[in-house]
C-alpha cells in the first residue's frame, strides 16, 4: 500500500486520529455515531493509503466500541503527543540492535504510564511501521549497491 511516508505524513495520521478521538469521545458506538465514526476512519485511511494508518485506525475503531475506556477527555491530547514523540524519535534513526533495545525500553516505560491494552496495540503498530521502514531502507541500499557494482563491472569490462 502506498509509498513510504515522510514525517509530515505520519504526523497527519496522528493529528487525524487525535481529532476523531476527541470528536467521538463520550459517544456510543451505535447507530449514527458508529456510522459517522466509521465514515471518518475511512476518509482518514483513504487520504493516507498506508498499512500504518490502517493499523492505527483499526486500534481506534476497536477502542471506540469499548467506549475509549482507560483515558479521560483531558488525557487524550497528551496520550497522542506521547505516541507521536516516541514514533518521531525513532523515525530517522539507523536500524541496529541498540535502536531496537532503546525503542523497546521506551515502550516499557510508557507502558507503565498507559496501562490500557490500546496503548500496547498502538505501539505494536508503530514498531511494525519502524521495522517495515527499516527493511525497505535495507532493500533500497542493497539495490543501490548492486547497481553500483554493475556499473563498476561494466566500466572495468571496457
């Protein structure tokens, strides 16, 4: 799905999810509210066309059906700010064992603050996005190296 997203595009996913969470906080997951919520999620997903956005909105949809339990209205913005800061911190870092150790350690620290299951589901989606990004970067690097080796081989063969 879609091209690799940049930081700005990922930020817009967080902003969209935050907006929907605030808009539908306290509403019942039935009837018109459910229809409006699902329609809004679909608009957000179609705007971003990414596995990451789909994963994040799926967590939000399931959470809505549980009444957004575990988070009070005044905690919504700080919650998404923490998720975004965590994600942004690891976006541009080089993939290494240390990278993953630090990311997992930070997830554990945040998990002490946010003890409801949706937090873990959001962080799994974030970690999956970071891993996918890392794999794609490695593949692109390997392709560049192969292309450069071919060019060098052709140049030597002349």
